[in-house]
C-alpha cells in the first residue's frame, strides 16, 4: 500500500472513531462502566492511529 493510501485509511479510521467517541461520551454518566470501557477503547485506538499518522510524516 502506498503512503497516500495508507494515510487516507488512517484518516478515515480517525473520523469513524471520533464519530463513535461523540456518540458514547454523552452517555457515560447515564450508563457507567460499559460506556466508560467503550470510551477508553476508542480513545486508545485514536491515540494509536495518531502515533501511526505522526510516524508517517517523519
């Protein structure tokens, strides 16, 4: 996979994860642990993708 395709894939994944994050976040106080776990997982994936994106620019 070339650089541009890989970058686009990562950016698309980031957009998808941010949408999920925005859906889960308002529900965290109402539903507790399940949403907190999901939010943590989404956050970890966002961070991982950001690391990958940053590494591609080096």
